[in-house]
């Protein structure tokens, strides 16, 4: 019984323990849940504070960075603006330089093409003129051949006419002989009178003895035979004139109509001068170029070339004027007018140094001519040339001084050249970090 009591007591204790355990377990779950909630709340509050602190720190950092960037930009804003302006100017200058180079190359190419075209045109003109001369010569030869053929035909006609007349005269002679025989036979048959008359008189008497119709025929036949014989047998001098050989050259009146080369050259030069005075410069150049083709003497080519150079200067073609004037100087080195025109062309083209040299050379040559001849007109022209030389020397001196005083312009081979990179002459300073600063002139 005790065992059952013990077992029942154990069962009761076990149930009580189980209930207490369940109670403890139920209380532990609630306590643990509250603790977890507390821990999670502490974690949430800590994370929100940390996020707020992080956001505040980021905002503060951004603010500090913005302030630093603003301060730095304010510090270097002027330098950046100067650098940007300098960059824009450099780009503009480079673009202008490239454009100038392209334009210069295009002009040089056009000039080369024009020179080649001019040479081809001159060759074509020479070829056409040579063809024209050849055609004229052929026409002259054909004219001579035609004249010779015409004279030969006329000579052949005269010869054939003479032969026909001779044949006709021979036939008439035979007819006359037959008629005489007929008359003699008639006289024999009729037993005519015997007398001492000559044969022609006897023939006439025999003809008079015939009937009237036969008498008329006999007299007409006698007159016709005498005329034909007189026309057939001309004098020997006239016959020799008919068979004279034809002359090979052209007639004298045709030679007189041909224009002499020297006269043609003078005419072309005079016409060119007249056209230049009338301001018809292109036609004047054509006449002078044609005159050069007929001018063989180099000494005589210089005045024509000098006039062409003056016209080219009027047409604002200084480069072509320089080339033409140089040819004139080469043709007559001691002629002052060629040097003066060359100096003026060089001055117009911008070659100041060579222009001054050429003007000095021309003035010295004219001065020597005045001293030798003492012409008053030459003395007046020498005074004008000296004034022109003084102005050129003054201009050259001013250009040299201006080129020395600034870096924007320089003199190369006696010509004034403006530098497109004038910005490099400005003062540049560097800060402690090595950043450059260009100091532009005020204004």
C-alpha cells in the first residue's frame, strides 16, 4: 500500500512539477520576448542614431567640400578665364594662319596655272603665226604657179594660133597654085593672047578675061591669101618674145605690196602705245607681244618690255610686272628706264630693299647720262627720280624701325611680315604649383 501511496504521491508531485514547469516555461517565454523586444528597440534606436550621425557627417562633408571648391574656384577663376581667352585666341590665330596658308597655296597654284596657260597661249600664237606665214607662202607659190600656168596656156594658144595660120596659109598657097594652074589651063584652051607680061600680070589679065562671077572669086581669094600670109609670117623678134621663159619670182608690184618686218614691228609698237594711251591695256599688251615676236635684236626688245611692265603695274599685276621689267633690264643693263620700272614694281609688290637698290641704280645711270649729254629734260627727270628715291628710302627706314620696336612685325628679305603668334611676347608668371599666368597689356 505504501508503494501505491508513494506512486500516487509521485504522480501528484509529477503533475505539480509539470504544472510548475509549464508555468515557469510560460513565464520564461514572456520574459524572453520582452528582453528580445528591448534588445531590438535598443538596436533600432542605435541604428537610427548612427544613420542620423552618418547623414549629418555626409552633409557636413559636402558642405565643407563645396566651401573648399568655391574658395578654390574663386582663387583660380581669373586664371581659368585668362587661360580660356588665351586658348580661344590661339585657336582663332591657328585657324587664320591655316586659312592664310591655304589661300596662299591656292594663289600660288593659280599663278602657276596662269603662267603655264600663258606659255601655252604664246606657243599657240607662235604656231598660228607660223602657220599663217606658211599659208601666205603657199598662197604666193600657188599664185606664181597659177600665173605661170596662165602664161603657158596663153603661150600655147599663141603657138597653136600661129600653127593654124601657117597651115591656113599653106592651104591658101596650094589653092593659089591650083588656081594658077587652072587659069593657065583655061588660057591654053582658049588660046589666049601672047604678050610679055609678068606671071602675076598674066594671072590678073587671065582673071579679068574670065566671067564676072569668077573674077570676083579670084580677087577675093588673092586678097585673103595676102592677108593670111602677112599675118602668118611675123617678125622674128615677136616670135622670140613669145617663147621667152617665164620668170620664177613674183612681179615687182607684188613685192612692193608686202610689209617689211621692221615696218611691221614699228607699226605694232606704235599701235600698242596708242591703245595704252586710250586705256585699252589688254589690246596694247597683245600688240606688244606680237611686236616682240618680230624683234630679233635684244637691244630693241627692252623698250617694249618696259612699256609692258608699266601697263601690268596699271592693271595691278606687280609680280608679272617684275618679271617683265627684269627681262627689260637683262636686255639693256645700262638703260635707266628699265631699272626705274623694276624698282617701282618691286616697291608695289613690297620688296622694299630691292626696290631701293633698283631706284638707286636707275638714278645713277641717269645722272651719268645727264653729265655726258647735259639735256634739260633728263635733268628734270633726274630730280623727280631723286624725290621718288628719297620717299622709298624713308618708307624703308620707317618699316625697319617699326619692325624693331614691336614683335608683331618683322622684315624678311626686305619685306614686312606680320607675326600671327604675337601672344607669345606677353609676360608669363608661374605660381607655386607651376600654373602659368599670362599678363595681357591693359586696354
